[in-house]
C-alpha cells in the first residue's frame, strides 16, 4: 500500500511537470492588455454631389402698396400741425371716397421738428416748424392707382412713394416654383450620376432660399398744381411680378 502510494505520487508529479508552462512563456504568448486582436476596416467616404437650382414664377400683380404724406411748415408748431392735420384729414376722406378700406390705411409716422437759421455764422435760431404725417396704403384695384394718386395730391399730399406691386397670396406661385426647382434638381442629379457610372442612392439635404423682395420705392415729390391740373390720371404700368425659389441639394451616389 505504501509502495502504491509512492508510485502514484511520482506519476502525478511527472504528468504535472510535462504540462507545466513557465509564466514568462505565457506572458510572451498572450497579447498585451488593450492591444487589438485585429484591425477594423477603414470607413468608406460616400460620394456626394452638391448643386443649386432655381425656378421663377411670373404673374400680373393683384395689389400694390404705396406711401403718401404731407409736409407743412409754419411759424409756430401749432400752426404747422393744424395745417398738416387739415390736409391729411382731407386726404383720408378722398381715400375712402376712392373705395380704400380702413384696414388698408395705416399711419406710419408723424413728425414735428423746428427749422433753424444758420446764416451769418451766428448761433442757430428757430425760424419755424415743420410737421409731417405719412400713411401706408394697400391698393387692391390696380387700374385705379393713378386716380388715387391724383386725388391725394388734390387734397394737399405732397409726398408719394411707390407703388410697389405684389401678389396678395403668393404661396401657390411659390409652391409651383418649388416643384419646378425640385424636379430640375433631381433630373440634374440623375444626369450627373449616370455620367459618372453611378446612381442616386439618397438625398442628404435640401435647403431653400428665395421669394419675392419688392424694389425699394423711389420717392416722388409731386407738385400739387401739376397733378391737379392734369386732365388724365397719372399713368401707372403694373407689368409682372416675379417670385423665385432657389434650392441647394446634396445627394449621395453609389455604384
């Protein structure tokens, strides 16, 4: 029994020695902590196409905006304001008689300022006062704009800015321009993709700009006598207004 145990123990030691691997060898065989076992493939940069297209829609205007005002001067502030109020009140009566609704008339500014004499190199002195009253109008009858101008001048209005023509509800025109611009953009994208031996995979981004910006009105200082004595109304040509939509498109291409 004692010999059997000694033999068994020696056999176990021999087997253990045969399977023993030094720690230094294990450390050399194992990868370092944190070191990748394999390299990830480099990301593929997608092929993209960027361009900008625009589309316009033109139409005869159905409304216009216009500024009108009266400027008066007098020796005293009270006299200047009273004369100004009289003329502007008469102008409002003329506007209502021409069919301009109250909602289409809005006072845009009232001013009163002293007038100075700077001559002879002396200290400036007040020699009078200037009063001004301005109103912004929306005119819905294009063919009556000239007659409205004449009626205003006949009542003492001596400043007129405009008219600036536009469309009351331009969204339908803008939507049509958007559709045309987008159709052109996609057609152009397909053309470029085909020429490059690729196809459009997806739209990455769409950005829109544009619309309608009316031209700045040119102030017209109109002499009352010249306008009032004219037999025919002031001629006004409405022409067409244009609305433009610009689209910047980015698409991704693939083989």
